[in-house]
C-alpha cells in the first residue's frame, strides 16, 4: 500500500488487514497527519519515499520489501471482507497461476453494495520479475515489460470507497491527476488511455470545453475501438452541459453505432428529446437506459446507479410536461432511491414530498 494522509481510512482497514495477511508494507509519500503512527500500531513496515509524480515508482519501492509468496496491492480506501480473506488464502494455497484479477466494486463509504465494477490484476506471485509500469493508472507488467493478465477469481472482491469522499478531497485529486496526465502526455501525446483519463478528470471538474478536446483525441487514437463507445457517451454529456444538443445527439448515436449495448447513450437522447418538448419520445428512450442490468463481464465497467438515476430523473421531467404528475413523482422517487442529488430533492420538494428530502 502507498499512502499520503489517509488516517481515517487506515483506521478502518488496517485492523482487518492485520488479522488476515502475513505482512503489511506501507510506503508513505509525505503524510502530515497521523497515518504513519496508525500504520505502526498494526505492526506495518513503514517506508518513506519522496513523492516524484509516479505511482509505479512508489509501488515498486513497496514490493522490494515483500517477503511473502504472494503480493496483494491495495489502496487505503479499499477493503476486503474478513470472511473473503479466509477464502482467498485457501485459494492461494493451491493456486496454479502467477497472477489473478480481483473484481473491484465502487461503493459509498462504509458500504459493501457496489453500483459498478471492473477487474484488475491485484494479486501476483512475488520474485517472478513482476512490477509496476506507467506513472499514473499504473499496470502490473512482467520482467520484459509486457502487461500481465490474470484469471478472475470469485472467492473475494475489493470494495472501493474512494470515489465518494468529500468534494474538496476529490477536487484536489482531480487537479493532481490533471497535472500528472498533462505531464506524461507531453512525452506521449498519442497515448489514448492517458487522453481518456485526462478527459474524464476535466469532465468531473466541469471543465467541459477542455474535456471535449481530449475525448476527441482519445477517440481518434483508439484503434481498434477499445473504449470509443463509452468515450462518445462522455463526450455527449459534455456537449449537453455546454448546451450544444446537436453535437450531443450525434455523439450518442456514434456510441450506439459502435456498441448497441451502450445504453447510457439513451439518457442523452432522452434528455435532448425532453428538452425539445418531445416528452413521449423521451420517455420511450429513457426506458431503455432504466432497464440496464449488471453485466456478467467484469471488465465492462459502467455506473449502473448513475445511468438508472438519470433515466428516472429525466423521465420525471418528461412526465411533468405531459401533466402526468403521479408518474412523475414515481420516477423522481426512484431517482432519489438511487442517488440523493440536490436536483431530485428540489423536484420532490416542489411536489410537496418533503419527507423524501
């Protein structure tokens, strides 16, 4: 684990880790809070490493000191349930491969109910030359530098709480990521993964014009089309927020032309139809997004809650335009159950449903 100022998260996860693993190695990159002291309370081996804008460098420092047969790398805001650790240790006692993927669920803090998921190589055998590469969005590679793949295990999952921390913390992280990504793209301007990540960070920071530029570059260099359909959806939302509906509409159609299962695109089409005073058409489009189901493919990451929230929220607006207030209220309540945003709270309050707010 590499950390910086993670005292609150360490209090929550080190107790579990200490009872489940043989050794804990923490690389601190400059904490000014109580992180180091908390780590030592749980007998972690704490190493100090000056931050050099390179996550892989810090992680490689951590694995230099690992003595065990297997390395599990996680962050301070990631958890594994104790009972799943027991199953994981049992699995590894006879595991035939050198690396394994673990499914990672994005969860609200202190929750184990994931609304989206993806998988990464989080377990690999020690002393086989495997290490980390790329300064941000680091990847496990073999001794020749080839990206390591792994079979997905089903006995344990990782629950990530980091996407829902305070807005101040998230803003700082996004600014850090933007600066790092701009730096690495200065050396590798056609790296589609870094372009996509930079665009995402701009979008989540509401810097939509800058996000548009980077999404277009990412799509241009994404050959073959590895993630272009989801990039087109994100591009569409940027155009929507910039009040450029024609370009948003075309982006959504481009996403569906590449991947008919990119159901999040229907939210864009539905939102535009509602905004253009075609509520019936909007509702039919939004039904397709609300019907989204969990994918069996762990690498097909999408935010189910976000997609269904938007489908229900925009459906509520469309039903209001049709004068169908009961159905509008039903949609807003569904949206609220998925995500308690200020927008849906405002709609419920306007409809006299203050007990929902």
